[in-house]
């Protein structure tokens, strides 16, 4: 039997970022049931990094994470983890009043926002439809995340400090043996003092497998498609396009245009597939807001965004099982917050407080403690 201090269930961005930060301090194993790491939510992300437009707590976590993305440890990645994309917020004639509210609020926090005329918006984003866009502003603080490089940086760093990462292995029927967990897997038995639940959309079922009460983590399906851009449109220079209420968003993806109806449909944890109606909405928004004709859908897919009842991440030891640790409910923001949340989870597991930077942005570990969700 292989013995570890900590067994992490789930080889997505949550589990692997934790392994990266924890492995220098504890012996760690990551157990992933799929054939590859980051198969579900991580591998299907829109790979967007922003500092605003999300809940205040998520924005604060992004602010902490930005330093890691900008200056990762030496050898972490051969390429920059962030590539500036810029973003254009747009509104149609029915939402001009709403646009003014958002622009006024965001301008107070970000003096870099640039109000655009319709002509200026089309100059920046030549594919925008003139009869759709009534108001627009440009925000330079949108970046693309090099997700695969980030994921592999976490993997290499964790392994360099002795972490084991096991793929294609499911935890079958865990049991207690004295003070430790015994985890039978397809690859043999594993013993660990603490189990970390980083199972994404499966967080509640995994908790129940270990005899721990669920806390209400619900996966939500989100859909995306890619379509061909017209000849002469350079995907490299296009900014991201966001509807003012996030009815949809679009961004370049692999030389094509990605479109999402920003759906968030509760679903069962699974290898989720897009519904035809959501694919149709994604295509509809392309043709409604841009001049891009949807002659074919090159690719369509769906991913899971898993939320806790209060929409904040859940990080900490279970109140009733101090050998069971939650790292779940990251709600589609797991990649952009992974440096902050991975470091926080590692600190809590070794008995330290929140990492440097948390207090500065008004965050504390207790804000994410699973005890807040227990009645």
C-alpha cells in the first residue's frame, strides 16, 4: 500500500494547483478518474482572465493571482501565461440605460476604460453589426490564459517535489483504518491521513462516498461553439466581445470565433454535451450582433461550472470530518483564481493562515470555509 499525507481526488486545475503548492510541505497523491488531466471543466474553459465584472470576492482572488500569472516561478512555463486581448462591452438600443450604469460604476474603479462611439467600436471590432451596437466601451484589462501551460506548470512543479499523479483511477470504496483513510483504486490501495475533495461537479457525490454530508455543489452546463471568420479578419487582433448583461460573449479561438450564450443550466455531473437549443442560441447571437455569417459550426462543446449555494468557493476542513478537506465550488473561475486558491488550500492543510495578499484585498480564509454552508 502506498502511503501519503494527503490524497487529492480530482486532477483538474483545483487539485493540481493545490498539489503544486502543497507538495513542498507534505507527501501528496492526486487521483484522477479520466484518461487525461483537466478533462472536464479545465479543458473546456474559455481561458479568460479579467479583474472585474465578477463577484467582489472573485475579483479579489483574481487580483491576488495576477502576480503569479505575470511573474511565475522560474521554470514554471516557457511562455507568458497571460496574453493581453482587451475587451469591448456592447449594448443594443434597448439597454443603453443599463450600459450607462455599468460604465459609470466600472469607470470609478478603472480609469483605463475608454468610451467608444459606434464608429470607434466597429473600427476596433470590424465584425460588429452597425444596426445592433448602440453603445460600447473598451477595457484593455482582458487577457487570454495559456491554460495548458498553466496546467503543465502545476504538474511539473508538483512532481518535482515528489507528488504522485495517477490517471485512469477511480476511488472505489474508501474506508477508515485507524487514523487513516484507505482508498482502493484501479491502480491499487492508497493510504492517506487527509482526503481533499477537488472533484469539481462530482464534489457532493465524492463527499457522500466518504460518508460526509453534501453541501449543495451544483454543476451548471455552459455551451460554446466556434465558427469561421470572414476572409481578411485577423483573429489575433480581435478583442473579446461581451454583451453588457452577459447574454453572450465572443472571442477569438484557434483562428475562429468562439461564441457562448453564457448559459448556466443546472445539470447532473457528467461528460456534458451541448444541447441543440444552446448551440442555436450561440449561433443566433453571432448573426444578431456581428456580420459573421454562420455557414457551418466548426465545433461545439459544453463544460461544467460548479457552484456552491452562495456562489463562492468552498475551501477548508469539513466541520464534522477534520480529515476531509473541501476544495470545490469554483464556479467557472477556477483557472483564473487557481494561484490564490491553491496557495490558500495548501496553507490551511499545513496549519497556516491565509497567504500574503489576502488581507490586503479584504479576504479571509473564513469567507470560504465549508462551515458557513452547514445549518
